[in-house]
C-alpha cells in the first residue's frame, strides 16, 4: 500500500509540474503575443500618420494647380465677350471671393459650393449662342441639416462643368448642356450632360489637370463615400458625381473618438 501511495504521489507531483510548465508556456506566449500586438498597432499608427501627411501634401499640391487653371479660363471667357463684361465681372467677383477665401478652407457647405458652381455657369454663358440649349436645374431640400454644414470639399464642381463647356459646340442650336444639382438625404449629386462637338478641340500644352485630378482629390478626401461615373453614348457625354456626406460625417466622428 505504501508503494502504491508513493507512486500516486509521484504521479501527482509530475502532473503538477507538467501543469505549471504548461501554464508557464501559455504565459510566455501570451506576453510575447501582447508585445507583438503592441508593435503591430504602433506600426499601423505610424503608417496611418505618414499616409495622412502624404495625402495632405498631395491634396495641397493638387489644389495649388487648380486655382490658376480656373482663373485663366474665366479671364479668357470674359476677354472674348467684352460686351457682357459688367455682368461677367460681377459673377467673377463672387467666384474670386470663393477661390481666395472659401477654397482655402478644408471644407465648405454644399450650399456654398452649389452657389459657386452657378456663378461659374453664368460666366461661361457669355460664350454661348442665344440658340444654344443650356439647362440648369436644382433639386435641393434646403431644410436638410447637412446642406449648411461644412463637409463639402471646395471647387469639386469645376472640372465637370468646364469639361462640358469645352467639348460642346456652343454656337450650334443642335448642341446642348444639361446641369442638375441635387441634395437629398444628405447626398450631393452633380449631373452634367453635353452633346460632343464634331470638331475635336486642339490639345494645349499645360491645359489643366482635368477629371483625373478630380478623382484623385475625391479619393483622398472621401474614400469610399463618393462615386464618379462617366460614359459616352453616341455623341453625348454624361458625367455624374455623388458624395454620401452623411456616411463621410459618421466616419469622421467615429475617427475622433
């Protein structure tokens, strides 16, 4: 009996040693995992900060190219139609105020951006024949809270509008441009359609940054919360930009917590 009891004690002792050994291994790997996880989080945090700095620098670079491009086109429009200079200069004053003051801000309200775009259209109208079909519509719910909140990147309307005026035959009664501004359920939509001119405009050196830059800006700022569709059917070019501001606002608020 004593031998059996001693054997059982040895077995119990060995089991206890094995158990403590396993516990030690678990604790060791748990501490190692925690350290590894901490390093991973620190690395991700450094990467995100670096990515944010790169995005900020890239965005500043794009915006620095954008303003002179717009200003040059506006002045060309006014110069070629001196008889409407007074009206055009009034609209130009509003546009320049927006460029000089509002566009330097990271965000403006949808209301401000739409007003800017409407002034830009009025300036471009001086190049248009009286018989040209130019339609501008607004489908806006001004009572929506985000309509007057600063979540809209400034100057995002320029490229779509200027592209339409550049590639349409503005002196033809058979041509047209249609512009629709919408703001419903916290989503901004700009739809621009134009009949493409039969004469292809000559490519100019340093002609601007165009739609590609617009997509870069939108991608940097809004990520998954924007959609830009462009396609051609026959001789009609269609472009539509949608920005989900409520989704973007929710993500921004969550990131601040």
